[in-house]
C-alpha cells in the first residue's frame, strides 16, 4: 500500500480510501443497495488487511447507521492505526455553530471514538456566514474533537473564501478537498484542482469510476445499484454518447497493459496527483482489483489518449 501526507497536516493516509456510503441499514428514503453490518465488516476487515487505513463516512449516510457500522467494525483496531473521516451539512442547521456542535458529538458517539482525524463540510452553506462556520470548526480542533478539517463539492471561489477567512483570522484551515473527479468529469481541473495543488490541499476525489461506468465497456448494468442510483444517472447518463468514447479508450489502454479498466481509471487519478481515492465498492474482489492500480504507471501518451475525447460538462456536485 502507498501512503501519503494529507495536505499540510501530519496525517498519513493510504492512497485508497474506503467510502462508507455503501454501508448501513436500508431506508426507503436513502440508498436501497447498501450493505448490512456483516457484509460491511467483511469489506472493512479486508481493506485493513490490504493496508488501507483511511475510512470516509458522513452523518447522514443511511441516517447515521453507516457511522455506527464503521465504529463497531473498527472497535477492535488500535485507534491510532486508522484514519476516520466524517461529514456535516445535510442536517438541520447545515453548517451553523449549533448544528456543527450537535452533529460532531453524534458522529463521535456513532463511531465509538473520542475524536475524528478529519471532519469534512459536505457542501457550502449559503445560509450561514463563513465566520460562524469557520469559528465553530476551529473550536472543534482546539477542543481535541477533530485533528484536521476538510471540505467537499463546492465552487472554487467558495473554498478559497473560507480558506482565506481562516488564514486571516488565525483559524484552522482545510487540509483536503473531496471533489467530484474522474475521466468522465474533469470540470474541477479548471479552478479547484490547480488552486489545491498550489496551496498543498490534498485531493481525495469521490466517484472515481463514475459509478462503475469507467469499469466496463457496456454502459448499462443490471446491478441493484445501477438500476436504483438516480443520482449517478443524473450525473452521467445525459452525456453517455460522448463519454462512451472515453470509456472505449480506457478499455484500449487496459488491453494494452492486460489490466482491468478499473486499474486504468484509478491509475489516471494517481497520475494526476491526487492524495487518496475514495472507493465505494461493495465487494472484496473490487478492492483487490483497485489495489493493483497502484502498480500501474501510465505514460504521457497513455494519459493524452485517455483525455483527448473529453468534452465540457455541466457542473455536478457544487451547487
């Protein structure tokens, strides 16, 4: 396993991260394809065996049961051997001080831990001032409940504004950006990614395989997740005709190296300088395959070939 420093922090994370949105109880108003506790624990235990130490969840994933599953599964692991991240925003009060102080305690209880290694704001809050949010987040770090702060899915100007406020007021700054980034969606390359690289903010992209569309030649799938995942359909299916050409190029590079398409898509992200890739896989075999991507080194011409068919996309993620 490859390990990297998480931006300007002293936290060392594995190059692959377990995305825990796939874990939790089934609720009618959430995701019907999530794994129960026993299945979730098998994935978590296997990830640990592979050397993965980074786990990413959120307070609202399966109404908190994702956090509960992760906390229970990691209870036997020495706390300093794992890096646990959770998120706040999709809750009452969003990023208000009251909400942040309430939600961190709920997350810590669910995760059976005294602190989070990384606390991530899930979106930008248009209803709460930057000052209130950044001061509340800083108080968590000072109280020892959080080691570092991260952000996710917003416009670059919003992220920069929050960082600048923190810097000017001697508050804790963000060390990571969890953004929507893969071969089928590269809009983050315009502003967010260059700025993050310039300021050493770690990139921890989600949806690295475009919800499976980069892992196979056939666009559609009969899996329960593909059929029921309306958010993924909204992200990708309207640009199917143009993006299918990119998928073909992924398949061709995979054939060239005799590896899986997943290996190529993830190796491309590694080549683009990301810190840790968030995988929401639901099987042990998928994690075994993903680890192999760390050994694949794409050439400059490979990368150019993978990128040459890309067309501008509508912004998806930030809102």
